[in-house]
């Protein structure tokens, strides 16, 4: 066993060295060009059959430990003499099992070809009790041969892809595959049923209409004849309209999409994927394995091959069938990146420049925080208070300040005080951030204008001051028209203050957003995902009643956990959750104190978890992250297991994703605590011993680069134990309860009509004077910071 561990570990290291040197396509800012816009599926052929025997228990179990959580398990279904469905790669036992008998092998006609062997149709299930599985590819390790019994379909984990390769053969032997498939689909979850036989799929299509089970037509070699139509598969490929009448997708050998010449070099891709998508057919590609021969264009890099099928800029197949499901999972899975007011760390937030930069930097989603003008126009602006981010106080509208307790305690000049035309006359402020040090902890202060440092002891970090007033404002329609022609996975629209606007200003933000999406053509633009975000359940519930958009609930306080009732409540109206960074890694005076369980708790009910807001400025990171924004992101992704980041600097997150996910496998599922000790548990322990389990990082043992290793939560704080420098303990963050989530429905929209006035337009004012109400506080200098960190490391 020890020698095998060494062998496998060496294999993993070799694979990763290949990944590091490989040229990967640019996954940043990429839109999944699948039929429905979702990420491509991974289908594990016989489980992880690249390592364990095809369709063995360990092959299926290893998938859940190494691959995407929604990976589909493939089973080639054969029928025994007594009508039991088993998962076996061929009609005969000869090449894939230890089956041995004194019986003479029989010769049967299989699709017109005389075939010799011991066939499954001649033996009942009891005769197979001492039969074990073998590898089917000779170059793979033989060490697992003869260890695993044949499984029935019911013994495979749910979410199956049942492949029926030889329905006509079983019919000849008085066995009904149709009856078996219809019967077993009532007992286990069957996601897909595939077959290369038109007659079989036609016989079951009406029974599966309206169900979650999809029917897939498998194409064999183009010159082979399909038995029920007597047409070649090449001829059927030219009539996808006919194929659509009995299936929802097709499975084709990968060379149907990317053909190769006689020298094994790629030819131009065919139009098959786009042709099939036009017919409404999903396209799945087969014949993927890391140890098969593939085109020299990929330089022996399987990741590069998968990316050419799922992310080439022209199309994405809807799924890939692989013997090594970990590898396509690597190609597909990576943390998602949502911009925060565009690339607001580079350009003034919510401007055309910030959004364009976010797209160029690699954001998957760009965001618009919707505010309403006095004439009822939804616009993108990071704050409803124009004083925060514009030159309004230096404009003719500077006397419009009012106090609105429902929004904020201090007076403000709000977007609903001015028309859209008025607001366009203002200049944009870059939201320059100052950090002030108070007794060793940095706190952010957002002044209303770019200004000098607050004092000799304050520390000023300017964001691209040459562009502090650059960029133009966008209405929501402008934003949508910009976004829909970009290569984005989707857009995020954030909505706050909806209740006040409805009750006091007669404005329905929900209707305004829905109308803007309709005007911009998003009702027909299905390739980009629309996400609505709010801290208010009432807003999201309102959208849920009217639309099918994805919904993100934002928790606007630091929490340490959430009770089950609050999680179930959130699940009832939201698909995604956004939580603060300190809800994941709580801090005490900028020292991390631990790692909470909030992320896995939310993910356990299939809620996708994003964390906000990531910034590059060194004072934004806890001491434990060494003033390095990439170290910070890596710990949230690899140790905490978050699904995505919301960031002012999408370029940094994209660079992290490109580099780190060249080393790492895809996300692995959390290993749940189990009551029983089984073969699966032993598999988990074996896999863990190689460093695979426990978080999403594939630990390469002594070969793991130090910069890839997550920090120990609270490790730095431990160095201060027993010293006067240990910060006093703080009260823990609260637990989110159902009462925190529950709220009354949105009030009805009042009869007030939005005004079209508001002061008229004005000449854009000059740059304002520095703010005069800065907070003063004692602060340590950079040199003191360096000394402090150095002293901590030597304690």
C-alpha cells in the first residue's frame, strides 16, 4: 500500500507539473456558450474508471471526492438472464471481469457482427456473486483488478446517466430494456438515458416527457448503420431536426467536433455544436481520457484539450464524458468573480470606465447598484446619497440637502432629488479611501472628496488619482446595453431602499428594473445570467413572484453562523448568499481568530456563497494574510471553500484564478461525517492520507509550494499568548436567526408621481476643496508596521 501511495503521489506531481507548463485558454471574462448558458457538465464514465475498474464501487465513490459536486455518474446497463440491470462496460464478461466457467462461449449476432463470449443474458445475478471487475485499458494499473464486485444499477449513487447500447440485442433474447428502464427510473434518480438506437429512444420518449430525465441520442462512427432507421450515423447527423423529435441532446465522439488530420494535428472545428444548439439540442462529447492519445496541439495537456471544447470563444459543449473526471472539473471549476461597482479600485465606481475595466480584467459578472432619479429613471450609482460620490455639493443643487431617517441619520442630497439630466451634469468622484489607525487596528473612512492626508499620522491610499473625476454615469439601460454584448457570465443588479421609494416617492424599483431589462432585450438574451441582489427579503420575494431571475441575499452584518430556520428561510427565496469577510474569518484587532462554519452550512442546502468586499490595499487584509490580497483570496477559496468573490479589483482575483487553478484540481465536496464505517470511509481515509481531503486544495505533501498553503486560522494570534500584547477577547459575532431575515412584504406603491423637475442642468463644477471634518487619531508608521510584524514572527 505504501508503494502504491508513492506511485500515485508521484503521478499527481507529474500531472501538476504538466498543468503548470501548459498553455491554457483565457477563462477570464468567459461566457459559457452552452445551450442554456450553464457551466458544462462532467460525466464520469463508469465513475473514476481511469484509476479503478470501470463501474466499481471505488470508481463511483472517488468521483464525489475529486470532481464537481454535480458530476453525473455513467453506467453502461446490461441485463442478466433474470432481467436485473447491472453496470458493465460490455455485453460479455470476458474482458472486464474475472468471470470463469466451464461453459462453452457462445456466438451471438450483435448489430450484424458475430460476437463470441460469455454473455450477461445467459446468467442470472446469483451466478455473478464471485465475479469481480477488471480494468479495461491494459496500460492502467492492475493493482485493483479482482477487488470489486459487479454492481446493480440500484447500488450506484443517485443522479445516473444510463447508457443503453444494445436494446435490439436484448429484445432478441426476450428481455425488455424498455420495461427495465421505465421501472428503475421510478426507484432511483435517473438524470439521463442515452442510446445509439433510434427505436429505443422513440419507445420511451412519451413516458419521460415532463420529467427531469433527459434522453440523449448517441452517435457512433459516421459510416456505421443505425439499426432501426437503416441510415448511417453520418446521414442522421445531417438531420438534427429529426433527432430533436425523440431526444433533448446528442452524444458524439470528440472528433465530430474537433477533427484531426492523419498526423494527429487539429483541423478547424466543425459547426456541429452551433448547429445542434440552433435545433435546441444539447451536445455532449465523448472519448476523453488522460492516458489516451490526443492531438499534438495540446502538448500532452488534457486540461488544454477540455478547454478547447468548453471555452474556445466560439462554443461550449454542454458536457464531456471522461474516464478522469477530476481533469474536466479542473477546467470548468474556479471561483466566480463579481465586480463591486465595476473595477472601482481602478476607476470611479459605476462609470463606463470602471465597467469596461472590470470586463477586461476578467470579471464573470459586473454589477449595477440601482438608484432612482426624481423622474423615475433607474441609474447605476454606488450610493443613493450624491454627496458620497459626486460633486453635487459644489453644483447649483448643493442646497437640496434633506434628512431622511429611513435612509441615513445625516442630511444628504439623494438621487431622487434630481432628474437624470441633472445628475449627468455632475462630476464623478473616485471613492478614495483613507485608513486611520486606532490603537493598532486600521479602520476605513470614506470622505466625500479627494483630499490630502488627514494628518501627519494618518495614512492615505489614493486610487488612481489621475482619473479621480473620469468616466460617465450610466442609466440601468445604458449598463445593460453595454453588458449584453460583452463576454460575461451574467450581470448583478443590487437594490436597496425599495420600501421607502415605493411608499414615499411612488416608485417601484422592481417594475423599473424589469422594464429596463425588457427594453434592453434581456428577456430574449438568455446566455447571460441575471442576478438580483438585496439585503431585503421583501425585494427578492417580489422578484421571485414576477421573474425567474437568480436571487442573491446579502447579509449586511458580520455573523459567526446561521441557525437552521434562517437558512431554510433564505433557501425559500434565494439561490445565492453574500456574506462579509469577517463572517468567515472573524478578527480581533486585525488578527484572525478562527474559521467559522457558515460557508459549509449554507452550501449544505445548495446555496452558492459569495464573500464581499475584497480590496487590494494592504490595510484591508488581516495581519495573518501578510498584506497580500492574493494570499487573502487563496485562503477564502481554498480553506473556507467559498464559491466566489465580490471585489473592487477583479483583475487581482482573475490573476489569482489563472495562476492558482493551473496547479489545483477542481472544488471537492466537503467530506460529511458518516455514522457507518464502510469501504467508502476507508477510501476517504486513503484519499485523505494523500492530502486530497479536508479543503479544496490538492495538497502535494512536501512538494506543495509554501505560497499555496492556507494559513492556520488564529495561528498568528497564538504567538501573543502569555504576553501583554495579546488583544483583549471580543464578544463573538451574532448568529443569524430567522427573525433577522423575515420582514414584511414591500408596501404598495403610493400614488405620488415622479417629478420631471429638479433644478435644470448646470455647467459641471470644478474639483471641490478637501473635506474639513476629518477624524484625527494616533497611528503607526510603515516602519513601525514592519517592526511589529517582524517582532511577532520571532516571538
